[in-house]
C-alpha cells in the first residue's frame, strides 16, 4: 500500500475527458478534471440539475471558464458564515450557464471562451471542511439565479480498473485508491455521492435501473433506488457506519472520472501507517469488510 501525506492535494488522475449534457446544451469536462452530479446536499444536486467540476487547484487559484459565451450577469450573493460568493451567468445563444464558487476577473458584457481565465476559486460558505475547490455549473433557459428551474443533466460513465492501491492523507480527509465493486441489484455500477451523510446518492449503470432495486458497496446493502432515469438513478442511502481499520469516519465519498474515493472523518484524524487497510461498513453489530 503506497502512502503519501500532503497538506493540499493537487492530484488529478486522468481517466479521460467527458461531457455532461442537458436537452439544450452540454458542458465539456477537461480530461484531467473529476466531477460530480450528486456529491452535495443541495437541491440542484439532489435533482440531477447541477455539476461540480474539480480542476485540482487550490482555493485562490485562477480557474478557466468551462463554457463559452457572453458574461450576461455577475451578482454577489449571500453565503453562510459571511463568506464571499458570486453568481456568474454566461449566455450562449438562448442558453444560460449559472456558475458559482468563482470570484470573477471578467466583467458583464465580456465575451469568454472555454479555457480562458474566469476568476479565483472561492472557499464558499456553502462548503464543508472536506469540500475541495470546484466550479458549480447549471444549465438554464433563463438568467434567474434561484436554486430551482435548471435543466436536468446526463452523462455516460464507464467502469475503470484502479491502479495500485494508495492512501493519501489530506488536511480534512483521506483519499483511498482501492478497487471496491459497487452494484445495483446484480449490475455493476459507478457511485456518486457523499454517503450516507448527504442523504442521497447517484448510480450509473450500463443497463436500465428499476425502482426499488438495492444498492451495494461490495456485499453490503447501503441503499435503495428512489428515482430512475434509464441507466442513471438516485438512491436513498441507509444510515450505515464507515470504518477504516479501527477508526470510524463520517462516511465515504465517491466522484466521477476519479480513481480515488474519499473518507470523511468525524473529527481530527491521528495519522497511522498501515501495511494493509480494510474499509468496514457496519450496521448495528453487523460488519462487512471490503
């Protein structure tokens, strides 16, 4: 097991460029970025109406625009804890892209293209201690900045084999690279979400998903399908407990296009060096080892 300790992780394993689509537009995900539709507790992520794109940068770094168009609107918005937050609306034709968590270095009426500098990545008041710097994007038919009313998003994800096992110690979480199979019923799937602490998650399969099917991590049943969209579905996680060897964590966090999953601690972690690791999901006195 490879071990690495870093104060900040700037690692972006490359599994391949992707695109996220709605019925009216698409968002390109650069090859080295990872992303998520469901790994957030907020409304748009519960309803598959937003994507968070993680460029592997630090808070305060300049991030490039994920979309092209005219800067239609820039509005400073209220954020918990009094932290700085902005909403940037980019218009392309009849489509509006709503962007959060970036302090803009552009102005209204400016034209911008993909890969041009957009602004500084913010540590938003909407974030948790374990949240990494990212851009939040929604696709809309209007320039309204409200939480509801964005288009539903879709993407195709393929299962990838993991490289050698690795554990990375970060400030507020651990990253683990370890092959853990996930299933909906008997169908292999890819998970997306912070489980169980955000109260919902998403699954991506090569086959159609049915309502009421069980979701598994390894042999452990961890949730049940609540809404289906063909080969994508949302599920309700059970209130399971997550352990790394003998240490209990808040939960386990999955992303798309990323070789690692994240273990989110309940409190400050005392770093240990293990020759082997075991991820345990427990319900009451019952334990399943992964």
